[in-house]
C-alpha cells in the first residue's frame, strides 16, 4: 500500500520546514486535515502553529512551504495558500499508484491482528415470545459490530444468553396449561416461538381481567396486581422450577424446545449465528455463589425476609436486590455469575453487551458490584446501549401482542422486494431459484441497511416502504450500484477487454474523487470500530456508491476509444465494487451481480 496522503504530507512538511528554517519541528506543531469541500485540495497543512518557527506571516509561510514541497516531493502536484492554510493536491500519478495498491491488496480494509480477545453478547431473547423488530435491531447490531471488530484485527467470540427461566417463562407455561388443550406446533401449524408467544399474551389477558375483578371487589389497584390468582400461580411455578419439580420441568423443557426451533429458523433467515449459546437455566447458580461471596465479604446484606441486597447509595445509586426472599435469583444475579465465568474461561480483554438503553442503569450497577467484589476486569465491560425502534404507528408492547414480529416483517420485506423487482422488468431471464435468491438479498439488504445506517445510540423510526426504495440512502441503492458495475465488467469481458492500469492512463479529477474515497476506507473501519458504530460504514458505502453513480452518469465507460484509459476505468470501478462488497459484508449484506 502507498503511504497514506495525510502521513505523507506530515512527513514532507516536516522536512520542508526543517530545510527552510534549519530547526526541528515538534509533532504538536504539525496539523494535517482533509481539505474542506469549498476549497481546492486533497489535504491541508494548518500553518498557524508553525509561525513560532518561521516568524513570518501566515501567507508567506504557506507559500514558502508549498514551493519547498513542490520542489522535493514528487507525489504533490500543486498547492494553494489561503491565509494560514496550505491546501495540497497530490499528483494524478500518486492517485494511480494508490489505486494499484488497493487493487493488489486482497485484504484491503482489514486491519492488522491485535491479539485482543473480545466477547460480544447479543440477541439474549426470552423464551416466552418470538423475536420482534426490537430483537432485529439488537441482532443486526451485534452481528455487525462483531464483524467490525474482526476487521479491526480483534479475535471476536459471538455469544447468546437465552433467558429461558424466570417468571415470564412461567406465565406462558401456566397459560398453556390452563388454555391449550394440548396444542403443539405440529397440531397448530405454527412456529413454536409464535405458539408460546400466543400464550404469553393469553396470560396477560387473564391477569388483566383478574385485576379488574379484584378491584371491583374493593381492592386497590396495587393490591389487586399483587394478589391476582394467576400471578400467584406463576410465582409458585417458578419456585417449583427452582426446586426441580419434575412436572414443571418437563413442561418447561417441552415448551422451550418449541421456542429454540423457532429461534433457530429466524436466526438462519437473518444470517445470524453464534459461537456459543448460554442458557440462564445453567448460569444463574454461578451468580448465587457470588452472592454468598459478597455476603462473606460484607458487601451484601441479608434482610429479615431472606432477601439479599447491595447498598450502592454511597455511590450515588440505590439498593440493588440480588436474591429474593424465597431464594430465587434476578437478572443481576446471573449477570454477575456469567461475567466471572466468561472472563475466567476465555481471558477476555473486553466484554461487550448489546442491550437497549432501558438497561443503562443495570449495567452501571453490574460494573460497580463486580468492582466491589474485587474483579480487576470489571472495567473491561462495555454496554453497547442502543435506542429503541419505533414504527410510524408508535411503540410496541409484547404482552399486549402489538409487536412487529420478526418473521412477519422479513416475509413482508421479501414480498415488497419481489413486487418492486418484477415491476422494473429486468430479471425475466432469471430462473425461479435465482429470482428467489435476489428477492431475499434485496429484502434483507433493505432491512439491515435501514436499521444499521442509524447511529446505534439513537432511537429510530423504521419505515419498511422507505427502506426498500431503489433511490437514496438505502440498501437496494447500493446493491443496484454494485450490480451496475458488474454489468459493465461483464459487457467489457464479452468484448475481450480486461481491467488494467498502465502508465499512459492517469486519473481525471472525477476519478481521483473515487480513489480518494476508497483510500479512506481503512481509516473509516478503524473509526467505526473505535465507536462501535456500523452506521459509519453504512454511510461510507452510500457515499461511495453515490460518487460512483455520478461518475457513471458523466462518463460513458464502454464508449471510450483509448484502450489504456478504458482498461483503467474498468479497473477503477472493479475496485469500487470490491470496497462496496467489503463494507457491506460488515453489515451482513450481500451484493447481487444482477438486478
């Protein structure tokens, strides 16, 4: 790879100043940045700090350094000085060599290995309902961030913690026991996770009616909510589960099995997989052992009712429940235990939890308690907090059955992609299986891109119709750009013309803009990795696709009569396709060769 332009300019500017003023230049005085769009240039040297050395005006200093650069740095083609800013244009030859380096590097954009071991936990569904739109954002973020960290040279392990026990699971189990008459996925024709989710909603309906009935008998709302018979039965079922009641365990195993099969199919359709899956039913006891350790250390206290708490009021927080009075654990209990287990087993450098921002306080408490327990790795826990997904109709509520189901959403996206593609009328010669693969590629690309292009920390509005538009900042627009490049390359190959770079064909200003954008890709990968933000990669891919489409509109590539220039342009757009594939792969999005 050629030296990056900012690094090259820093080095050349240092030599120029030392030659002109016969003194060493401290690093702090050399400031290089991309040239602002309203000025001519590729990179800009900020001259003001150097006036301490030159004892001259900003304009004179900039011109003197510019002339010195032209005389001794062949990579620089021209400069212009605007007050205290030296704007530098690199030569077409430099950009041609940069393109050659991009083409030659099969791993372009993948940064050197760091040896850092990073675990990223995402998805973490409850087994009382199917995955919904909120889970989709979680899964897509988790997968994309894991790919981003891999491209940054880290060893990454993707894990899923399935919340397969707890009061919410017992609610679905109880409703099935009361209302199902033996219904199964096979007898109903429903996916198992959908069937179990129906009974979670059924429990809520039953519970709401019981609360109303108790209030009608004179109870306050709070009393009614605590004393509703179905809730008490579910709580008793949870205690029975923890005491290994065989009948309760058998029902739990059967219903969770239905849900796992449903989840696996949804993950497969999303293109998501995990290196390891943990189950809360197997991990919550680790947390109980840590609770005892905290009691022994005097960090936790046991109340008269048997419950265990950690008092964090001195740290500006509140008291945190760790074990209920009946001995059952809470989410915090198992998160403490699994954190210790994972850091011990895998010697992690970092553990990232992809969890919505409604759990910000939970992770603040988790880190603090682990620090109090004396674990030095507690500071290596990072909560990737993301905003909720809303629809044009508003927020979703699982227990009321008003969520957007993940499977239904993917099916609707597929149908929209199919309709839109057939209306364009360009795929009649594809067989059915090819068309099906294209529709799936487009529908997933639309959904994934629309979600991932938004900064993870922001609440987002998901509009399925807008996401699948073939114009604008969308996945299908980038997919179409790639297909367009492939079409040009196929037509050229049919004419016996192959991409290639020769000395006779130097890039024009429009072509340099594309090369400059591609040259920044590795630094964009590093920036996005440091910020845990796939949105930076998504919007980079859009900018590159948009720049290509403008170039394609302005430049009739295959009509070029100069063979060397034609081959150069083919090499240029092939490189654009290569970088688009790399960037979109981080987002989990495939790019078609035909559309």
